[in-house]
């Protein structure tokens, strides 16, 4: 009955852990992670700024409603005129000097249309479009960072699982050593000190197993954070922790791709264009501005009756001839910002090329480490086999046995670390080149 209960609980736990491959995890993170939602909102905000900038081409319509009551002679005189209520009696001197109070309800609709502004609106629209492109590159960079985070944490869970497995094997091996040591002691070929030494080693292996189990829990929580899920979710990861395929492109190809595809390079280029657009907008402020204005108003003594309607249309030209050198200063500032943006673009290119070289070297080194680590594991396993046989026959000491046990454990952990580092280096290389996407082959 107890075995059936354990089996039932194990089956329930396995069912609760839904299978999750690495490509599926990446897709899930791109749809759920808050960083993606934030970057998408940035793109949407940039889109609205384009609409706002294009509003400079459209007329401005305003409606105003006001009420005035006064016996000021000038106000009364003008109000009666606009209300179309002026009569001959209002020309009397006494009436002109001391008029009665007059009510004035005014409804006004005005329209203003910029006919020419020296290109300021055009540059504002261009700047907003560049801002949208900058936001798009920022979103692409966020996407690549989310993908890299998912890969790192996904393989981190696999590494923790493998490390726990290795620790479990070490515990089982130490338990077998303890049983073997007791048999050797019973045969009179060993001492109590040898048995105690192996038991101490067994306790150390069990401590490592406990530590690896805790590491696995933390790694799973970190994966859930990268996926944008509650930290307590459990998953059955189906993509194994195996070496990524060796890269097929030379270093120069990755460097070329990085200078074309990296969001940071594109953003630096766009920032230079934006600075040039702002410089052009500053120069446009020196050109004249032509504005057409139209207005319609209804002036009434009562809210609805006793009133008249008026309209006007005008065309005005405004030319900024001198404003204390403010525009000139802004033009010089914009020119310096262009130079700064171009210098930063150059600097970004050099830094990114260096990042590609470092990522390429890391991948190559990790690839070579895997071969060395696999060979070391094979040698450590053979050494342990020989030492175990010699110990059973009284030809090796317990110190030799424990040393080879520890050497095998370390070799296995180094192999796992080499595979993990190689997987991350493969992702890091595509991230540095700016070509990491949800469809990248390195995710398989």
C-alpha cells in the first residue's frame, strides 16, 4: 500500500510538471516577461509622438465661450457694436460717458493654419520617426537579452539537475566504499581508521547532495523569473544539456554582422541622424513663418437673443530677425551634438567588435575544454576502477581510494561546467553579433 501511495504521488508530481523545450521557453518568455511589455509600450509611445508631430501640418481649431458685464464706456461701446445693437441714442454724450451696464455673451471659433514654417514641422516628424526606430531597436535588444536570459537559466536548471545527479552518484559510490571498507576490515586487511575516513567522506558527499538540491530549487526559481512566471512553477525540461554545434562562420563574418545587426550600433547611427535632424530644426527657426487665421464669433446681450455674428480672416508673417543669439547658440549646440553622436557611433563599433572577439574566443575555449574534460572523466573512471580493485586486494590505501573518488567527482563537474559554458558562449556569440532570434539554431 505504501509503495502504491509513493507511486501515485510521484505520478502526480510528474503530471504537474509540464514538458518545456528551450524554444518553447523562449517563446513563452517573449510573450510573458514584463521587460517585453515595457519595450513594446516604448514603441507605442514613439508611434504617438509621430502622430503628434504630424499634427503640425493640420489646422488648429479652438472654441471659447465667455461672459462679460461692464459699464466701462469703451467696453459698452465695442460690445454694442459687435452685438449689432448700436443705435443713434448711443451717440448721446451722456450715454457715451455714463452708459448703463451691458451684458456680453461671446461664442468664438478660431482656426489657425501654418502655411510655411521653414521646415520645422518636417524636421519634427523626422525626429519622431527616428525616435520610433530607436525604440524599435531598444525592443529588439530587449528581446535578445530576454532570450539570452532564458537560455542561461534554462541550462542553469539542467546544470543543477546534472550536478545533483553527479552528487547522488558520489553518495552511492561512497556508500559502496563504506560497505567495501567494512568487508576489508572484517577480513583483517584494514583498520577502523580506514572505515571512519570513508564514513567522513560519505558525510561530505551527502552534504554536497543537499547543497545541489538547494541549488536546483534556486535555479528553477530563476528560470521562472526569466519566463515571467510565478517563482514556484515546476517544469520538465526536455532540451538536454549537450554541446552546441561548433560555429561555421569565421570571426570576420561575425564582426561584420555585428556592425550591421547590433541594436547598439543601429541606435548610435540613428542618434547621429537625430542630432542632424535637430540641427536642421534649429536652422529652420531662422526662416520666416506664414500663418493663416480665421475666426467666427457670436456676441449677444442675452445668452441666445439680441446679438450678432462676426467673422475675420487674416494672413500673417513672422520672421525672427534677432532674439539675443539664442537661435545661433542652439545651432552651434546642435552641431556639437552631431559631432558627439558620430564619435559615439565610432566608439560603439570598436567596443562591439571587441565583444565579438571575446565571445568568439570564449566559445572556442569552451569547445576545447569539453574535449579535455571528457578525456579527464574517462581517465578518472579508469583510475577509480583500478584503485578500487587494488584496495579490495589490500594493495592501495584508503587515502588513495578517497583521492580517486574526489578526482572523479571533480572531473565530472568540470565536464558539466564546460558544456554549460559552451552553450552560454554560443548564445553569447550570437548576442554579440546581434543575430540572436527565437528561430536561432543555437536554441535547439
